[in-house]
């Protein structure tokens, strides 16, 4: 958890099947407060979430994404 405002930072967020969802994900204080227990650096965390696609932008070339 970050020291500022108790945000929780994650990297390389993946699906159970192995696909990459996000390189970096930050949970705000409200969401971080739902985490039970104390996290240590490098600890793996499993969670379920609904994904909303907002403000989608496509970049060229598509084959590199």
C-alpha cells in the first residue's frame, strides 16, 4: 500500500487464464480498505471485478498492442 492516501498499487494484472489486463492498476482508499489483512511488497493478490470500458482509444499500429 502506498503511504499517500492508502492507495494500493498493482502491476501486471492478469486473467486467471493468463492474459494481461493492465500493466499498472491503482486502487483508491475506498477499494483498498476492502482488502483483508496486510499486504507485503511482491505479494500475489486474487480478486474478482467487473470491467467497464470507458473512453476507449485505438492506437496505430494495432498489431503492436
